C-alpha cells in the first residue's frame, strides 16, 4: 500500500503531465519549422531515402505474404456463399482500407522508428546536440524537423507499396493457385473499390500514422537518458508507444470515416 500513497500518485501524474506538455511544445515547434524545413528539401530527401528505401524490403515481403494469406482465407470464406469471384474486391478493400496502413505503420515503427530513436539518443549521449547548440545551430531545426517530414512523406508511399504488393499476392493465390477467372478478379476489384472513399481514406490513415510514429520516435530519442541503458529503454518505448498509438488512432479514424 505504500506504493499507492496519494503523494506518490500525485507526483507520478504531475511528471506525466509535464512530459506531455514538453512533447506538445516540441511538436508545435516542429510544425512551425515546417516551412523552412521543406524549403531545404535536400535534408528531407536524404531522410526519405534513409527511412523509406531501407524499409522497402520488409514492407514488400510482408505485403506479399499478407496478400497470400488474404487470398487463401478470403476464398475459403467466400466460396461458402458462392461468391468466390469477389475475392479481388475482398483483398483490395481489406488492404487499402485497413491492413495496408496499419501493418505498414507497425513495421515502420519497428524498423525506422527504432533507428530514429537510437540515432537521436546516441547523438544526445555523445553530446553532439549540445555541441550544435554551442555553435548556435538549432538541433530541432537541423536534426529533428527533416526526419519528421521524411517519415511523414515516406509512410503513405510505403503503405501504397504494401497494398499494391498485397493485391498482387492475392491475385497470385486466387488466379494462379485456386483458379479464379482473372477477369472476374480484376473487374470485381475495380467495381467495388472507390478511389476517393477507400484509397483516399487509406492514404489519410497512412499520413496520420506517419506523423504519430515519427514524432514518437524522435521524442523518445530526444528525451532519452544519455547512457547506453537509457537509449535502449527509449528504443523499446518507441516500439510499444508507437504500436499502441497506431492501433488507437486506427479505431478513431475508422469510426470517423464510416460515420461521415
């Protein structure tokens, strides 16, 4: 019962609120720096390459196998109702609406998010950020802002790649292995998927997930204790916090999109 003493609880709540306030101030500062950051697009381009290109392999392979599984599971479900030709529509809607943005964000958090946290944390531990401040260089503007926009731009592209490769995987299983008519597969998909409502909503989700995951990764690295143990804990917190944030935001966005 000593742990639940009101003073301890109050102190813990106050610390969490203070940390939330610092995070909000940093996010607001990064948003205000968006204009100068995008003007110097070379820095953002390098981060898009670092975050997006190096995550492309795991995104593509994961999308392919998710498409394989959707093709098999979807066919076994649809054939019970005599609608096996609608497999293309099922695979496409599942990927562009839900699995594409969500799974991409989770993989991005594990691959690129941890890399960002470790990079920023090691720069802080090596006093590189402090040295930049001593030289009148703003580390938030020079280091954090380009990485934030690199992640924001890379996430929708990776989500689109995941969905496209997944659809090809579903097509390979449905048409190549099971024997569904290829014309029925593509025509059902084209007739059932709306560009603005389905694909557009998926891109919006990817954009929001990109903001959330990238900022969490940068924040955890920026606030990490400048020790090897502190950096490792910050990296773990990045994966846990970003994954929970993605799942929570997915529910909120899905409820908002289907209510409109």
